[in-house]
C-alpha cells in the first residue's frame, strides 16, 4: 500500500487486535466498495442493503480524492490487518447560517462488533469536531429499533431530541427515526 498514510490513532481492542484509525486514500477504493456492499447485508440499520452500493472503483477513488480537499467532510476508516472494519464520517453544510451543525454516520463490520471499535471511532470524530471550533452541534438519525447504536450514542453524550415517524421502510416494514444531538 502507498506510504503516505496519516494514522490518526492506534487502539488495542478488547479482543487484543490492533485497530488503526486513519483517513482513506485512493488506494482504498476497491476495499471500500467491497466493505460497503458487505455491511449493507449485515444489518437492516443502514440506508442501503447488500450490494446496493453501485460506484465503480474509479468513481470511489475520485470520491476519496475529493474528500482530501473537502474542508466540510472528515472521513475515518478503521483498519485491522489491512482490512477495512469501519467507515464513519462527519460532515457540515456549506451555508454559513447552518455551517456550525454537522451530521455523523458510522458502521462497523459485524464480525468485529462489541470490541470497542464504534466507541473509538466516534471519540475520534467528536475530537475532530471539538478541534474545529466552528462546529457546535453533532447530529445523527438512527432507527428506533437499533438499540445498540442508541446505547453507544448515549454513552458518548448524545441526547434524543425528536422522532421522524415511519421514516425508514425496510422491505415494507416502517420504523421511526430517532434524532439525536451532541452539543459541543
Ligand atoms: C452500532 C455499531 C456502530 C456499534 O459498533 P461496535 O463497534 O459494536 O460498538 P462498541 O463495541 O464500541 O460498543 C460501545 C457500546 O455500545 C453499546 N453496544 C454496542 N453494541 C451492543 C450490543 N450488541 N448489545 C448491547 N450494547 C451494545 C454498549 O453500551 C457498548 O459498550 P460495552 O461493550 O462496553 O458494553 C455497530 O453495531 C454497527 O455498525 N451496526 C450496524 C450499522 C449501524 O447500526 N450503524 C449506525 C446507524 S445510525
């Protein structure tokens, strides 16, 4: 792999494995698509299902390249033994009047759940938000039935602030979206 890897953090997990948190590089594109198509099928809690991620490797590489110069989006990948095990990002709108708000999203590969990866990744994203003093609020939306994620967010200080009734439709089954905020 390319030598120019900016490692943000190394974490020893509960299972003893070493997790590397870093920004994605264009060389990650193929693995990224593979990861996103796999996790879509691992839970019903994301906005996409298995193999619903249709970018080509070139398009994904271009997207990652753009990210490196996009001041409004900060993406982190979690890597164990050269495999992507988590992808998360925080992104803020361009418009000046609402640019102090940001949206957060995260996923972790199922075989690695409950080892502290989600918590480590979110702590890194929150650290980034705090370092960028223009960001005053981190928001997210989560399926009401996704108790694990809600517990994780609450542990990190997020508060439930509202509900979008029947927001998700997974195979005809509707579920509410819980809106959560972390004020910095
Ligand atoms: C939600 C998700 C990101 C959690 O990632 P993770 O790496 O398993 O989380 P962690 O191991 O850091 O867990 C941190 C805390 O969250 C809670 N938690 C996470 N998974 C849990 C589970 N299966 N059961 C109960 N509590 C759970 C616990 O409080 C846990 O702390 P503890 O292990 O010390 O008790 C992961 O399950 C995931 O990717 N799910 C599918 C996609 C998704 O739901 N994304 C969020 C969409 S809003």
